[in-house]
C-alpha cells in the first residue's frame, strides 16, 4: 500500500446508496415492457452503463428492440430515476463516508471518482459533494463500460497519476474486474465484498483508514 497516492471511488454503492432508486426505475420499465425483473437481476446492472443494462433487459425479456426504442426506454427509466434522485440531500451522505474521505485527504491522498454513471455530477451535487473530488471520470467521458478499465484509466490520467499508484474502491464485480484490467488493486465493499472478489475486503467503508496510512513522509520527496 506504500505506493498508493490516489484513491478512485466508484459512486453508486460506494459513496452513496442509489441501488434502490436504480432498482425502482428498472422495475418500472420492466413492468411497462412486460419483462420479468427482480432485485437479483438488478445486481447484474451494477457498474454497467445504462445502454448495456438496456441490452441485458432486452435479452432477459427475449425481445428485439430497435436502437431508437432502446434509447427511448432507457431515457424513460432515467427520467423516472432522476425524479427519485431529486429527493436526495446531504443527509443521504453517511457520516462514516464523509469523515473517512476527509481523513484520507488529510493523510495526503488524492481522491477521485470512477463511475459509469452519467448522473454522477448530479448525484454529487445532491449529496453536497460538488467540487469535493480532485477529478471525476464518469459515464460522460467513456465509451466502454466496466469491466473495461477505461473509466479508471481516465480518472488516473486526469491526475497525471501512474496507474499502479491508484487504489480503486468498488461494490461491483464488474468494477473489480475493471480495476484489475487497469493494473490497479481493488478494495471491495457491498456486493463485491460479499462475493469475495477484490484484493482487500472492507467490512465497512472506514476500514480504508486501516489500509491507507498517512503519506507525510512524501513531504521529503
Ligand atoms: C453505475 C451503476 C449502474 C448504472 C450505471 C449507469 O455504474 O452501478 O447500475 O447502470 O452507473 O448509470 P446512469 O446513471 O448513467 O444511468
Ligand atoms: Mg457501484
């Protein structure tokens, strides 16, 4: 861990819990389209881009939609989801997450976001974290979804940070795979931790403070 200088956080399921809102959005769309859906299927959507989720939904339903239809349906789900996100506020940012981030920053780490979500900046704004991170790589600056490493590589590039100096924090199995494809170690929380994937399994977000000691010795570098 001595070589870690930057921590790249996934957003949904790591910094905040938007799982329920995503699930409700997809469930509503699946109901509209007559496709069976469940929380278990929703787990497959973690870390996966919106249009890639739409492809999975089409496959589950055994349907064949045109590209225009898929865009229309994904937009419908997103509008539903955004409406639910509108109810989020800084109260939805857990004290544990905020104090851990603040302490990591005080210890000298750069903190960035690596999320597939195109709603990243909106969610950060709802949580009162607008302008907090040193860089943001999200669904608006990538063409390939996790498990492709693009989103994490870009996050490191935005800081001009070598990839091996970055640690990823993820809740998605696809996200841990993306970190490894980027040549980065991954600390797992949530679903990824429960499935025992990742180089470090965090029982709780603040376990990061045990993994990442102060970087004060860097002052002499
Ligand atoms: C995150 C979530 C996924 C979601 C993706 C795209 O990675 O874990 O479940 O599909 O973002 O989100 P968006 O907000 O752009 O629809
Ligand atoms: Mg996630």
